[in-house]
C-alpha cells in the first residue's frame, strides 16, 4: 500500500422532489455536488483525512492522478482541469474562485426547444446561475443569466 493512490468519487447528486424535480438532470447545486476523496502515500501526515472547502471539479481528477503517478501531462490534447496535489498538501489555501457545470434542458418540457444550461458555483454557497443557449449562433445568451443563491432554489434554464 506504500505506493497506492486512492481516488473515490461518485456520480452527481439526485433530486428527490426538491424544486419539483426527481432526476439528477439539472444544474442546481444538489445535482452537481459529488462525494470525492483523494489520498496518496506522500501526503503530509497532518493533512490526511482533512476536509477542505475548496472548490474542485471532476476534470481535476486526471491531472491529479497523472502528477501523482509521475506521468507527464498530455501536450497534444491539453487537459481542462488542474492538479489537486498542492491542495492535498495544504487543504486550506486559496484555490479556485469558481467551478462550472452545464446540462441541456428542454424548455418548456416536450417542446423540442433545447437550451444548454450553464451554472457557476462560487465560494460562500452562491450560484450566480445559468443562461440560455442560442441554437442559431451556437453560443450562450449571457444577457439572459438566471439564478440566485444556491440555497433558495435559484431558477435555471
């Protein structure tokens, strides 16, 4: 076990009636948070088992594993995430200022009008919200940002 890297993470959360929804197919906070545990043999003993409030994303898993395994980062197809190794060594340091998720949604339901919903989570449990997707320009419509604090059920596209 002296050379074992442990990564445990789970699928997205699940609505169980919150906001009138049952599936996990939203950008709301409850559906985008996941269980996530990392450990490696060279972690400082005083940081083992320590939780952090830092914002991290699933795209950070691969760069973290590559760094811990001593494998170079790909250069032909750069990764979007960042290695969490510095955070594992110093869990309470300043880290990302925001994390992002996206998920398409049909508005109104069964209308054939699909929009890409975007969400951004920032520290202090705020979720500025999402935006609608312009299918002609194939771009987000940032003037139609929707949302509110994560705890109050901020609307999403």
